[in-house]
């Protein structure tokens, strides 16, 4: 069962907007807006696993993924790499 399937099962009366190809980067749900929360770090790792270098992954993600507004259900992008030791 994927993370999206688990979330849909847990919240059967709600609908969620997903970012194609980034299901493994989902880290939670904002229950006040019922939007999915994605780890930016995990999204970048997914892009790099597809063959992009770090710079290309960040540019692609910023322009094509996190920069896209898709309405009230636009996912939340958690910048979870700010305080790495």
C-alpha cells in the first residue's frame, strides 16, 4: 500500500491533490486545509535518483513542482533540510 493509499484510507471523505512521481516524499497531512505535506529533501532525492544532478534537481523542483499553484489543494512543501548538522 502506498502512502497516498494509506492517507485516502485514513481520510475517506476528503480528496487530495498529489504531485506526480513524489508519493514517497509525502510526510503528512495538514488537517486544517486537508493538503498533503511533502519533504523537499525527499523530492530532490527522487529527482536525483532519476539522473539529475543537485543543481538541475533544485532548479526543476523550484520551477516545475513547488512553483506550480494548483488551487486550494496545492500541496505544502516542507523545507526540512534547513538545520542539518
